[in-house]
C-alpha cells in the first residue's frame, strides 16, 4: 500500500493576511490589515496597458524582460543609487536585470538559485512570509534572528554567532515590512563585512525602496558595488505604481548570478505579462517624477494617521518607511496580539495585522508574553484613515 500523502510544508496554514482580510469583509470592518493601496494605479499606466493590448502586444516577450523595460529599470537604478558607482560597475539591463511576476517570483527564484539541501539561510523576524517556504522547498532551513520593539535593530554580533559552515545566505528587507524601519549605512557596512568574510550571498528585498520619510535615504545594496557582487536585489512595481494585482517585479544581480537566476526563471514563468511590461516601460520613461514623489505621497498619509491617533491610548512606534505603522496596545488591552486583532476587527470594526505570525512559530509563547504590537497599513484614502483613527481613539 502507498504511504499517505505527505505535505512538503507541514507548518503552513492560511496566511494571516488572508485570515484578517476575510474577517474584515465578514464583519464589515475598516480594512487596515492587508498591505495594498485603496486608491487606483495612475491613469497613464491604465491607458498604457490598454494601448499595449489594443496594439496587439499580447504574445510572449523575451524571458529576461522587454528590452525597453530593462533599459528603463537600469536608468532608474543608476539615477537613484549609482551616482558614485564607477561606470564599469553600474548595472546594465541586458546582463543584470530580469523582469519577474512580482517580487514574490524574484525572491522564489533567487532562493532556488542559491539554496541547496541542508543549507541554512539567516532571516530576521518579524519576517515577510514568503522567504521561509521557498528556503524549505529548496531543501534548506532558516535560522531566525529576532528583532525587538521599539527600534527592531539588527544585532550584528548575533548574526556573526549564528553563522556556521552551513550558512549560505542572508535575507534582508529594508524598508522593512512590518516594522517600517530602515537599515542605515552602518548596518550595510557591517553586513558587507560579514558577507565578504564568510563568502555568503545576500538577498535584499527592497520592494518599498521608494517609500522613506523625513528626508531619510534608502540604503540600496545597489549603491555598494562590493556587496552587490554577492547579491540579488529584488523590487516590485506593484508597490511603486499602486498595482499590486499586476504582480510585476524584477531582480537585479551581477552577471554570473543573473545567468543562473534566469535558468530557473525561464521554467517558472518563462516571461511576465507582456502588456504590463510595455506599460511600465512607458511610465518609467514618461513619468519619472512618480517615483521621486512617492515618499512625500506616503509620508503625508502616515502623518495624517499619526496625528489623528495622538489622542489615543496606543503608543505609536516610528515608521521611517513602507506604508505600515506599528501600534503598541499595552495601554488598551491585555489580550495577545492575535486575539486583540480578532477582537478589534469583530467588535470594534478596524482590521489590523498581529505581529506574532511574522516570528518563528516555536518562539510565539515568549513573544506573546513580551509584545503587544499590531500593524496598520496606511496606503488608504485620508477619509478611511481618519475614520479608523476616530474609532481607535475611543478605546
Ligand atoms: C517585504 C515584501 N516583499 C515582497 C512582497 C511581494 O511583492 P509582490 O506583490 O510584488 O510579489 C511584499 C508584498 O507585500 C512585501 O511586503
């Protein structure tokens, strides 16, 4: 008799994003849980994708990406991150960039490219939920390092202690979901020392790259040529152009790593949605200001929410980037973050995301004992943010 079917991902259930969004719609709560914009993608982009479709640009494009889009991405990268990088080390579209179906595909392919059975990958909790399943399906395992409220800073000496002969890669994410923190120049310097000394690889998830506040700079790995030699840098047009449902992203890596990345990418999707590639290339070319103005656009939303919450009993943690804000609810409730998020959604009418699912499952009891923090997404219209804040101020 055959053995019963065995799941390859025994620890995975419904994601917290799906769970809270379903609950938000069931109880008609204001949904500040899942991280997507309430407003639409720019009109120019909508016209451009319609135009591409009407002009018959509906067939496969090159697996690596449409040349015009690769060129536009490389120009954007050079303009924003590589002013001080010598010309011969600047990225070029044909050799270093691959267009993918969302950052999710780029992360997946980068991890499959790097990780072999028994390899270990260091990730920092709270961590975005797609890294670990990808590592496990590649036969590897994650070593989790916890970051803690209120500043969620990486202790680089702990990273050094965690590295062993099996360590293959480190995954970083800045600006960081869910905490809204940024890695500083000195973080990147420490990281570079460690990566080079131990011949590790780096996956840098930079999907919120254009959303940093109060004049703070995003320290992209693309500005550090020595570190970039061992890195996959991943980004998402969904975040930048308010079109998360298009699932368009890209990966930037040195030539040798890109060759390997593309071998896998071609058998995952072959190529990503051609009309969207035409539209995004045109948007980048004709409206470069959209990107430059994105930080100010989201900073305004953050400020509206923070100001409106000032009279509440929540402690507002600093959001330096992304479109997320953390609230410490110690002054409001004794519940753990999971139960508190359920209660807030069902009884109070505001859906948020608990932070504990972003941590390693076997550390949850300890986490619940010490932390009372939830995540709010402020990629919403001002009315929505004010209405939610008004309700939260009554608690
Ligand atoms: C940190 C982080 N990485 C990757 C992704 C996935 O991006 P995409 O929708 O482009 O696949 C998200 C989406 O929420 C994210 O927050």
